């Protein structure tokens, strides 16, 4: 291969072509040579293709690949390259890293879209769900779990400012404010209750066909609202309303069935009369 500008361009051309033909090792080899020889000529796609090629070989050097993708994102004036990195981490269930890059997405955007806000809320909620407050650090873990849920909740509020009838955001607000606390705390503070009641009202009025997400939310909320009515409100009539709704959409629900159809108490068995102690046989003289 000839030296100078021509060889630089050929390395790039061969690297791009190899990437588009899924020849990732060849793409990496050529693009690395190009960037090494002519870094001043490198553009966003040189780094983007190199980073993506590195992610597609095994074993992948994720840290090095992301460094190239970040470089692409920094110099790209059209597309928000941080979205690609965030989605990659989110897909790999590395939620902490996904949060980091979705925050960069929003920072880069002059006017973040609704989907950008949704995307950031997902790993926040998922991180919270992964925290199990047990052991000596249970109190600190419980606080950390709550903080993640509340960060997600702030994003759900932003979604509703833009789209007040967004059922997904209404449901997520209710869940975040319930699961941020222990069951006992949630039943006592009642913070999630009006949010659940509001979701139920909107969902029941919604003309769209019942889908699995809506049904799952209603089943969960009916049960929690029924339990709240029994435990906190001491209102069996209200509890009956919620559990009746629950068993209508979930006929096999044991909690609702046990409340609505309590088993008759089994009468206590009569006490068995005490036996007269046997007398010791009298010895004959």
C-alpha cells in the first residue's frame, strides 16, 4: 500500500467496508491503523464503527470500545451518540452505567424528548428493584433504594407535565411511591394510595382494549388498595369493593377469595374428659 494521504483513506475505506460486511476483526485492524496514522482526519463514524466492531468480537473489550464511542459522541454535531452507549449498557443490564449515559443524553439535548426521560427512568427503577435491604447495612440500603425510586418518580412527574394522560407514568409513580418503603411503612404512610386510586380511575375510563400491562397494574393496585382498606382504614366495605374488582379480573386470586368468601370457623372439639387414674393393683399378702 502506498504511503501518505492515499494509504490513510484506504485504511478508512477498508475499515468501513469491513464493518458493514460484519468483518469486525478486519474493521478493527484497518480503523486503528487509520486513526493511528491520521488522528487529525478522524471523524465521528471512524470512532463509532471502531467502537461497535470491538463490542461485536469475543471477548469484547467493553471499556476500550466505549472510549471510542464516547469520542464519536463528543465530535458528532448531528446525532446524540450517548444514546447508543446508554442503550448498550441498559441492554446488558448494567443499569448504573446506563443511568450515567442517559444523563449525558439529556444534558446534550437542548430539548430532551419524552422518550429521553422514559429511557433514563427505566434503569433508575431497575436499580432500585435490585437493592435488597438485608444484613448489617439494611438501613443504608433501604435509604439508597428509596433514593433511586424517588429519582425515577421525579422523571415520571416530568412525563406527566408533558402528557397528563400518560397511563404508564401514572402507574410508575404509584409503584415507585409504594416500593420505596417496606410494606408496613407503605400501609402506614399511604403515599402511594391516591396515586393508585388515580391510576385506577384513568385506567377504568380508558377506551383502549385491556392489555397485559394495564391488567397487571390493576391486579396489583386493587390488592394493595384492598389491603390498605382493611389494615389502615379498618373499612371492610371499601375493602370489599376493591377485592370484588380484583376477583373480577383475576378469578383465581386467593387473597380476594379469602376475604370475600371467608371459610366458616371450625368449632372447637369438645374437651376429652380426663380419665380416672388407674389404681395400682393391690398386692396379695
